[in-house]
C-alpha cells in the first residue's frame, strides 16, 4: 500500500457475528460497552443468548486491539472479522444492546432454527460465482427490499419484505415451487443467511447453499472481484452504500427526484421522517435532502443546519492539520 493511501485509510470497519451461547446477555452487553468505549471504538453491537452480531469502527490500532480482545475469549476464539478500510469512523456513537435475537426473525418456536445445527452449505466466493452462473439456479436475496433496490446479484429474486421477520411468510407464499431446485442465498455479511438457509432446509428445500462471509467477502475476493454484482451494497452505517463489483460499476437505481441513474442513498433531513431515498448531488440542495415537499418545508428540517455544521467541522480540521 502506498504512503498516500495508508494515510487516507487510517481507520477500519469490522463486521462480525457468532452464534454461541452467552449466558447473561444483559451483563455481557454492559461490560462489553465499557470495553469498547475504553478502546475508542464506535459502532453497534447486539448481544443475545444465541450469540453476538456487531459492526464497529476505529483506528487500525483500536480495531486490532478489539480483535485480540475477542479472540482471547474461548467463545469467540474463531470469530471471523470482515475488515474494510475507511478514512474515518463509520458511526457517531458506541452502542451495545442486549436483545432476544441478534437478528430479529421473531419466528414461532416450531419454526426457529439453530444455525449450529441446521444451515445451508457454505460456498466460498469462487464456488459462489461458479454456482451462480449455472442454469436453473434460484438465487434468493436474504436482505430487505430497500437493500435489494440499490444493489443485488444479477438474477436474484427480490424479497418483498421490509423486515427480516417477514421472511418465513414470504417464503411460504412465494417460493414453495422451488423446493426441488438448487437454491443459493446471500446477505451482507452472512448472518441473516445462517437462519434463512436453515429455515429453507427445514421447510423442505432439497439443495440450499449460502455465500459464506456474505457480499462483503465476495467483493473483497481477489479472484471474483465482485463480478456478477450490480449496483452498490447497502450498509448500516454512515457510508450507507459502498461499491462491490471492481470489474464493472453498474448503476441500477435512480434519483428519487430527477430520475437519472444514481445509487446514492441519503436520509431525509426531516427528523420526523428520516426516510432513506436515492438522491443525486444536484438534487440534494434543490430539495434540501428531503423525500417530499412537506418534508422540505417542515420547520424541523435540518439540512441547512447540518450543512453549516459540516462546513465548520471542515474548517476546524483544516486548522488542526
């Protein structure tokens, strides 16, 4: 890595999960929050009796210290961290929350799946690419509809769901005809497919596989280079969307306002709405980064204030440089 790029990318983002028993999630979450704060990390971590699911950002030194800390715990000794470079923190705060599940499936007891017992077959990026190119293969996107709309694997079925807990019903109502087909599933980092693919197996699908490590790992793979992916990858941090395909950058979404091809997601500047929508750079100031005329004219609209704050922050950083 050249010196200029090293200076620019002085932060890292860690994405990880692990299905393993955590006896007291509340106590673990409280203690873990203090550990993360002491290290200077920012991010979002969910803890449940079934395991841990997290994304954190920090300097190279901070993230390395965190990985070392986690690997010392026997429960997380083999924890797989997906690492992405970044020029700054990807989060504003550090949150660690105890939850009933590390991904909110809200499955009935008879439908619930333990990924350590039932899950789809793992495919590495090369195997995934080869399998994806075969005929008569069914590819199921294991994310939400708005994630699919900005980017997905070519030919993948769009999930008509806004939340993960809607998947069981959607699968039963729309995918039962594919039970004898070769089915491939994928999601951002792999965690959602652990239960999604397991649920498909439990429902009687005969041949189910999942992309091990998710889209993030596929995009970083030196052999596949993200080929077969169209658009951008939606991520749950301040970046909102990141590139995957390093061979062809194909835009599949369009600006909410002017309709031209674009894949830049923004949050509506009305804090009472905050709807995410695709907006090009030209339309953002024209519509005050709003999803509607009502939000644009709302007295609580924060666009001008946030713009002013950003300008002041840039000035401050320039003075400190």
